[in-house]
C-alpha cells in the first residue's frame, strides 16, 4: 500500500434472489440469497485485509446493497462507520422488463434486441407501464423525489446522468480531502463510476463487467481523485479493467 494515499472501494452486492431466478430486477427491492450473504462476507474479509483505514460508506436505498455493506462491515468489525444511503446509487431501472425472466424475454423479443436493451450505452428498454406493481412512484422511500426524478426506464447513459453529480458534489470532495471510502452498490451504478474514474469511452464501457462480492479498490494521491492504481482484491475472480488514464 502506497504512502500518502487515499482509497475508494467499490463493492457490487452479492447474488440476489432475482439474480438466482434470472429476472430483471432494477429498482425492485429484493434481498440477498445465502450465496449473496457469503459473497458479502468474503468482500468484508478482502477489504479488511487491505489495512485501509476507511472512514465512511455510501450505498443505495436497496436492501441487497445495504445488506451487503452491513455484512462486509461486520466482517471488518467496522459496523460503526457512518453510512449515507442515496437513491442515485440505485441499480439501473429496467422499465417494462422489470420482473421478467431474461431467457423468456430473449425468446419473445429476440436475443439481439434484448442484448441491446441490456448492454448498449444509450438505448433504454421500453418504459414501465403506469399500472405496474413495481412502479417506484408508490414506494415511500422515493416520496420526496420530484416525478421527473423517478425513471420509467434507464440506459447506462441515463444512469450515469444521476450518478455523476452525486460523485462530483458529494463523494469526490471527501476523497480529495483524504477520506478513504466504501461504496456498496449495483452493477450499473458502479459501471457508471468506473466510466467516470477511468474515463472509459461510450463504446468500451459496454464490455466492462463488475463481479459480485469482489471489491474494486482505487488508489489516489492525496488531494486528487484521478486514480493512480486500481485492482480487484480477489485475483481469481477479477474482471479485466480499462487502463488507468494518463495524467
């Protein structure tokens, strides 16, 4: 570990109940499976082994991310760390696909179309119907949001549009002050952060995958939020990372 460094750990939640059922989840608040809880414990052990003095945490308002953070902090004996929850770190909203079986959806609409909805940067799925039982507008955790802030569907591009200001206005200033932080969130909200931190192009970000329960640790020089190093803590389950941008 480098001297005079600040660290940011990104942790994707472990396997959820709808991950196991192969369903589009998005903003639906499903919990972790037993495997997901074990992945969270492993993430906590990996974070603890770094020896980083984390001082605070961020997570979404969805229980699979919140519980992942709880379990990881328990494993680190750091459950006392201050934690801020924000909807801007939620998973991408999957619109009308929410709740559907992924295989059946591909059979109905064609694998290529579903791949575009799932993996393209700027093509969202069809919007969620007003009468959907999964409509977050009726969820009390979002009652203080303006109607325009509650999406009907999101692409990675629109997910990035809500994540970026939160990073720049809330999280990045703390990192620049030398505070090492943990963010426990979701595959797409974390991909948005990786796009920002590593300046990944719109075309290349579609190939970036964030593994569950394997923390991605960024290292910054004190006073900076330009990464000078990034690595997954479990090499055996690491995904390929885009290169660190040249300074």
